């Protein structure tokens, strides 16, 4: 390793580890807040206790998640001043504006009204209490939007000028930063993926409880009130995941077109497209020689990349080699300096799409299979007359087979969108390299000049160890409360003093 690059490399590793870890909490926070708000609204409108119990259950998991998310998110801001001081000096006036709005508006909504929601069950009118969780949900969405506006400015800087006197970037048009096309499309895509993540999370936990209830057949099992809560949660989770999955695919297509226009190198690297081609193929699988700038093995679908870039099957798409030479001529240096990690961008792009689409297809299949609710019955059977084509000889019980694999699939795909989210951010950030701010500031020029390799390595080790410990705490808490299920003996809000005194104390209530 080049010793001159070691501090930058370690600083990038540290920021990458902490960012990916923090982002595991972000989509769940956004989606579970809205999911909880929707369930409480259903309870307020219908008065059905199953929605009240569902609200309390998913609200607990939301609170566990947001607590860890806030803790890990604080570390991100400290790193700008510690490891990336030159970046902060150059873009602080611009980058700090959306982050300040996030703290003053979005975080204020979240922190204020989440407290009212937690402690206001027996103190606020039902509609006011429900409004509190909706304001928390709005706060999470606004928070993500402002942060994505800051990140989008790094992807495509607008609304700024560089001061001749100080050499620093100055904000000239905040509205342009907040409403540029990159921000709008990236926010749409990220929020859609967040709701796909939350939908799969709800489906996985509900599947576990319904599968367990079907086996136990007890009062809290297949026909008990707990099952009613989980049935409602399952159907809602499947609907959210299906709609969000479709929105993620559509917004991803829009974001891809924006990136083809603004960052052609990122998209060429995502397809390992070394040379400009018309029409350009979509690469299903490729193994190449980065030093030689070619693929030795490539499995391609003709014309699809042209369609993704321009919505036709004939247009040319710039390749890695031509784009690198163009950037070297414009910004100086060697063409190789402008080529990101092909391996990481290529496979991160595919893993992002693959895990996301599996979750979307699973949600569609789940909605179809549960449309008549027969699959959710304790002893679902399909007779020979109902599915004659599946009968080879005699009687065939399709029901147990379907239900077994239905629950297994729901549980298995619980974390698939989280994997897709992580690889999506890895692709987004690594595909932009070598730029910290695209076309304006290189990553090598953004790192703190006085930070040593030893100090960054030490802090990386400390953060990684600390985050591993927090991961254990997070997973144990989520598993504990998810497995316990909704407490069915909680009295509804507004119960008398005697009922409240006998109510068991549960997490965060």
C-alpha cells in the first residue's frame, strides 16, 4: 500500500463502516414510524383492539431501532471534523445548510413528538396521540430528505460558487440544492427502498408468529387474538412491500438515467462496460482484467443497457476507457486515476438489485397466496378436485407444503432489503470515486492533513468493536421483543386507575 494514501484509505474504511452500519437503522426507522402511525390510525377509526395491540407491538420495535440509529448517527458528524477537515473547510457553507435544516426542523419533530407519543397514552386524547406519531413519521421523512439533499449535492453540485478570496465553496441558492433533480429522484428511491425494508421486516416477524401459532394451536395461537394481530400485520406488511417494491424499481430506473447523464463513469463501472458501445448490452456476469481494461468472460443481454440509459435499444453508452480519458483531459492526471473499483461497483449493483427484487417478488406472491385467507387457516388443505393438475395419483395435500414454505420464505427474506440497502450505498459512494464532491473536490484532497494512519486505524478498531457490541444489543432486544409478540393483557388507554395499576410494565410504556 502506498504510505501516502494510507490515512485516506483508513479514513474511507472508517467512514464506510460507520455509514453502512448506521444506515441499517435508517430505513427501518422511516418505515416502522409510518407503519405504526397507520396502525394507530386504524385503531382510532375502528376501535378494534387488534390494531391497538399491533400499534404497541410494532411501536416497541420502532423505539428500539430509532434509539440505536440516533446513537450511531451522531458519530457520522464527528468524522467530518476529525478525518475530513479539509472537506469540511471547503464545503461547510454548502453542506452544512441542509444538515442544519435537518437538525432544526426534522430532528425537532422527531425528538419532541416521540416523547409525547411514548408518555401520552393515558394523558392525551386518542386523536392527538395519533397525530404525535404521524408527526414523528413526517420528521423521519424530512430528516432523510435533508440528508439526501446534502449527499445529492456531493453527487451533483449546484447552487454554489467558489470564493476567489478564500477558495471555499459558498452557498448561492439553497432552493437549488434542495430541489435539484438528483435530490428528488434519490429521495424517492431511498424512501421507496425504506418502505420495502419495513414491509419485509413486518412480514418476517408476522410469519414467524403465525407459523408458531399454527403449530401450537393454542389460545394465543392459530385462532387466538394474537393471531388476529399478526394476520392484520402480515397483510399490511405484504401490501407495503409490494407497493414499495414497485416504486423502488421505477425510481431506480429514473435514478439510473440521472446517473448516466451526470456520472457516466459510475454506470459504466456498474456494467463493467470498458468501451463505448451502441447498442450497449447489460452484463449479467463478467470477469475481466482491470489493468488491461477488458473483460475476459462476459455474459450479456444485447441492448438492455441502452434502454436503461435512454429508454431505447440503440443509443451508445460511454465506456470506462473513454470516460476516464475524457476526465483525465479535463481535470488532469492519468486516466486510471478516475476509474473506481470495478469489482465493488459491478457486484454491489447486482446484489442491490437482486436482493431487492427477491423481496418484491416474495411480497407479490404473498399477497396472491393470502388473498382468500385460506392459507392462513390452521389446517389449510387443497383437495384433488381443487388442483387436479397437481395430482399424479391419489390425494395430494398441497396446503401443508404451501404454508410451510410460505412462512419460511417470509422469515428468510426479512433481512433481504437491508442487504440491498447496504450494497446500494456502497455502490453509490464507491462509484463516485475518486471524487468527494463530483468534479469539484477529490477524496484525496478532502482528508484531514494532520491525521496519522495510526490514529485512524485505532479509531477504526474502536468504532468497529463498539458497533459490533451495539449490534449484539440491538439484535438481542429486537429478537426478545419480536419473539414475545404483542402483550394481549394490556388495558386500552383511558382505563380506570385499578386497571392501570394492574397493567404489566412493558418496554417504553
